[in-house]
């Protein structure tokens, strides 16, 4: 699987207070929708990833339902969080 530059940048350093839009697959429009629903930071989305027990299907469905992410966007975001989480 190839990853985007955004993905590589995100996982290259600690998550800290990174905004939700810094996640791979999450651009300005999806980031705004997530922020409106209380998911303003990448670590808040990571929390949802963990609540859903790191299950790819559940997380991607949640992302689609929450902000309208398409298949590529949800796959990229899941991959980014999975790599970030397993790296810590």
C-alpha cells in the first residue's frame, strides 16, 4: 500500500494537538464537518477509532456516516490512525 505525503507527515511525529484536518484522507470539507460534530482534534478521532476496537469496517462506516467520507478518504484515514497507533 502506498501512502500519501500527508500520511507520512502525520505519522512522522507525535499526534499531540494536531487538528483533525491533518489526518490523511481528511481535507478541509470533511474536517469542518467533523469539527461541527465535536471531532476537532486528531486525537478525538483516534478515540473513536479505539472505541470501535480498531475495526476497519466499523470505523470507515462511522466516518462515512459522520462526515460523508468516501471509500478512499475513509481507507486513508483508517490507515493513518492504524499506523500511528501501532507505532506508539
